[in-house]
C-alpha cells in the first residue's frame, strides 16, 4: 500500500484524476491524502504523480508515520 499527499486541489478534483487502483483517503493538514496499490502501469511515480501535475496539483509520497486522517 502506498500513501501520498496531494496539494492544490479539493478531494473531488483529486479523485477525478486517480486511476481505479488509487483513492482519496481524506483531507489532512497540508493537503489530501491518497492511497493505493501499483498495478501494471498504473503506478504512483509513473502515472498518478504526472497525471495530478497535469491538473496543477503537487503530489509527494509519504509513509505511515507521516499520515493521520
């Protein structure tokens, strides 16, 4: 399971950019927390981050110690 924090969009906007194997986990201080599992070519670094960037949203991976919903 991978976790990332997205900045620059609402939960609804972020969800619209995610593939089926990723989802919005909730809003946290500093952004929107997303979670998912890489499947095929639908990976965090090769698809999710560039896709969010195309919508002017930043995204950075985080670990379990840095998240709280």
